[in-house]
C-alpha cells in the first residue's frame, strides 16, 4: 500500500484589482474584468478549491473558469452573471509532489 501524503491548504483573500490582501504561497494575475488566475508554487498539486465573494457590492458569485494542477482561474460575477471586478477569498487543498 502506498504511503498517504498529508494535504496542504493554501488560503487567501484577493482584492478587486488582483493584489493579495491576505495569505501567502500563491500569486495572482488579473486577466480581465472579473477574471483572476491564482497560481500555486511548484511542488503543490491542486486537488480541490473553494472560493466566495467577499464584500464587493453587486458581486454575488464566484466561479471557477478553468484549473490545472498548479492554478485556478476565478471569475467574479454580478447578479446578471456578467464579469465584475470583485474581492474574493479562497481555500485550495493540495499535496506535495
């Protein structure tokens, strides 16, 4: 039987302009209106991630557009499901490779 790896959690809060408000162990690139790519360090293999809107007026939901073993693209949307820059929080679970 293979030895089980302990999960690692990386969590943070990202401002509407794409800057990091809280957390470490990740980078963020703002890709357009309401679109952010969160990238994790090499050696971290993403297993799952959750995110929530965090206090920006009119931003009602956060969805994952795409993801890889090392990154996730987050979209913040308004009530009409149109992209809108917004603050969000996330928690990513991964394992060391």
